[in-house]
C-alpha cells in the first residue's frame, strides 16, 4: 500500500514531514528529500516503525526549496518490498 504526505512544515534550516499511517502491509517508511525535483543526490531517511507518522529533518540550507516524497516498506522473511513513491511535495526553508 502506498501513502501520501499529509503536512509539510518549514522551519529555520529544517522541515517537518507528516504522512498518512498505513497499518496493514507496512513495517516502516522511507523518505527521500533534496533540492532537485528529480531527486538527484537526494538523501534518504528510513523509519522502521509503522506507528511513526512524522519526521523532523534538520541541518538543511536556509531559503532553499526542498522536494520530499515518501513510500512504505514491508519486510517479510528477510525480503524488503517497497511501494511506489508518493506524489512529490515541496517547501521552502526559512
């Protein structure tokens, strides 16, 4: 199952992402963020608990536009399955 970003808040050199919880067929989430809309050189953050629905990302550059997307992760018998990426959202840091 896929998920989507529900809220994106910009702060000073940081941002907070909130997404919709997927209780079934999900063991975690993966976020990808960067300054390129094509996610070239983007950073990835993995959340290993499916109860977690937000992540604060700091140490970003000020007054820059960041693009963020999220997907769900399912681990079964040592294999990892990923959903499709969510729609891309963007926000400008302060």
